[in-house]
């Protein structure tokens, strides 16, 4: 069996290479998967992709023509895959949970960095500037955090916030019992939260869930955290909110137009994206490059689950982690039986 990995970095190779054998061969490509690069998968049974690869209808058709049987996402989110179009052609598997702690802890790391001005203090003391002017922060204790999406990552983040003595409001399309928070409608969450953190998937419903309209409903000085998907936020509206001082700070691990920028070194180049450049130039905006998942534990779990997903599909024709389009055909459907039909 041959697997073509797209958008690979040294840390990907390191975590997957231990699984290589005479029966399991890997081809690692640095380039992202898209219609121009799909041909690189020729001769491979499986294509393994990450968050910024493109698997739209055209790419899926191309892979199908090449004989690819499985599209394995080495991530949780699958907004970059046309799962409906893949139905009946290519099995799509993902890694639903590899370390919710990695992402939730990064979210809190960004929040603390931002509100305690650690990013500013670090640069000052490196330059032997020990002045404290302009570094005043605020306590998290007693503040209200609004969490949108209370799944695996949202839940861990809620627990972390509660550890800080914060009041937790939450909104989820499918609230779960026993989540230690008060579920409220979105408008109340926007109106009462000092900090808002996004942990829902990117869907047609959640696209630009933070836009000019929702920003208008928020408290002045609100801190917005996004470690989920860039397009949950209308970046231009966010920038306007920051310029007007309505938004107190933003911590972004993801960005709407990140796919051609994140994971690459542009330090010697001019970045064409004016919105991103302006956001990064703001003293109260912190951007990390889709880094929240990047812990040793998460990388190990991603590799282990991805390989096991692929083996399950090729050996049994189905996997616990298959993403399957709801076709309505329930007769003898393994995806339906496994509850993987959506
Ligand atoms: P999950 O599936 O466990 O939780 C998602 C939650 O969002 C669920 O409770 C679901 O009911 C809720 N939801 C669905 N539609 C909604 C809507 N319209 N409005 C409000 N809530 C809605 O997913 P998990 O593992 O917690 O991941 C959350 C997101 O984090 C992923 O979709 C992914 O985009 C992102 N992520 C980011 C990473 C990073 O490195 N920055 C790494 C891993 C995931």
C-alpha cells in the first residue's frame, strides 16, 4: 500500500515514518493538494491531507480517476473536503480527537499572553528595557467567558476557564448535559461576555458567526479567541472592530485566507494580504500559524489514528472515523450501522 502525504513538514514525517514498512510505503510532498498537484498521487492507494489542502469536487474526481481509494485527513476539521461529492467514490476518514488539551491549552496560552502583555514584555526585557508602562493587564478571575461550541475542545477550555474562577456562558447547536456552563442564546453570549472563544466547526451556519452585526452586540473591550477555523470570523469586520476600539484584543490561531500563507516562511517577502498585515501590526492582536494542535502528544495520536483509519478501510471497508454523506440508503450500510452517517 502506498500513501501520498501532501503539505508535509519535518514533524509530520517524523511522526509517521515509524509506521513505514515493505507493505506500507510513504511518499511525502511539501506541496498542498489541489487540482494542479493531484497528479502526484498517481500510483498511490491513499492520499493523506491536512487543514489547508483542497479536496473539492474536481480534486476528488481526479483522485478517483487515479485509483485513490481513501482520503485520510490527519486533522479533525473537514470543511476543505467535499464529503458529499466523495460519497460512493472515495472513503474519507479523519482524526476526530487527538488532543483536545493541545488546542484548549493553546487557546488559554494566547489569552494570557494577550491580556498580561507577555508578548510585549518578552521583547522589552530582551532589550534590557525593564519599564512596566503600558503593560497593565486584567484579572481573569470573575470575568465572563462565552464559549461557542462545547464539544471536545470547548469542554476542555471550559474546565480550564473554571479553574481560573471565570463564569462560563456557552452556545452550542447541540447542547450536552453535564457541561459545567450556562447555555444561552448567542445574543446573550455576545452581550455579556468579556472574552469569546470559538470552538465550533466551520459550516454554512457558522461561517462569519463573528461579523459586523455580532460585533455590534458585544461589550466594549471584548477579547476574541479563535483557534477553530478562520472563516468563523469576518476578518475585515474584526479589523474594523479593533480600529474602533470596540474589540479589546484578538488572538487568532487561524485566519480566513490562511491557506496560502500559514505554515510557510514569508519573513523575507511582502505579504499581499493587507487585512492580515494590518491585523498583525496591531498591538492587541496575536496571531499564531495554526499551531494549536502542535504538541508531541497530538502528533503521535494523529499518526497512530490515521494509519489505523486507513487500515480499517482497506481491510474492512469501513472505519469508526469515516465521514460519510447521508445518502438515505440504509440497507446494509456499514456507515449507518456505525453511526457515521450525517
Ligand atoms: P467537536 O465536534 O467535538 O465539537 C464541536 C462542537 O460544535 C459540537 O459540540 C457541536 O455540537 C458544535 N456545533 C456544531 N454546529 C454548531 C453551530 N452551528 N453553532 C454552535 N455550535 C455548533 O470538535 P472539536 O474536536 O472540539 O473541535 C472543534 C473545532 O476546532 C474543529 O471543528 C476544528 O475546526 C478546530 N480545530 C482546530 C485546531 C487547531 O490546531 N487550531 C486543531 C483541531 C481542531
